[in-house]
C-alpha cells in the first residue's frame, strides 16, 4: 500500500511539524535530518524507523518520488534523531520491504511487518564514527 501524494503534502505541512517534538521518543519512529539536494537547506522528517544490526531500516510510505528519499539518496549528510541521540548514517540503499525485514532486529520485526507499506524500504548504515 502506498499513501496518496495529497496525504504526503498535508503531512509535510501540518502533521510533521507537530510530530517532530514527540517522534524521537516513540517506538518505531524517529526524525531523519537530511539536506535538500537542490536548495542545500536542512530538513527534518519524522519517519517509521527500525533498528538493524548495522544501522536502521526506514519504511517508505509515500513512494520512491518522496523528496526526503531523493535527498538522502543524493548523498548529503543524513542523521537520525532517536531518543535525544543523533546517529550519523551513510550508504543509503533501497530494497524491498520483505528483504529489509531480515535486517531489522528480531525484537522489532513484528512491528515492522504490521505497517501496510509494501513498496520498499531504505536501509542506512551507522557511520564508522558512531558507536553501536
């Protein structure tokens, strides 16, 4: 299931701004900081984020045309804010939700599978300068 683009636009303008203060504290959610590939501006996007052995898996709910995804894939600095901790991330890659499920930490896999987004997932690796 993919969420319609109109919902994505509404969330970007309204819901995301309200959610940013609580997202880093909720299980399965985090705020991804990324840089605009055209503007160079820093953005903060609340997303469904699940821990993996070497980093995190992010569910892609709005499709591959999402600006936040294009920004991350362009290779700019990407940082996940989770529980008041900033985690630098590198090596973004897109894979199927099913393939990414095997990377999600076993304790979080049931929650990962609950979300109806089936198109794809983004896998990010912790930067070498980050401790596990």
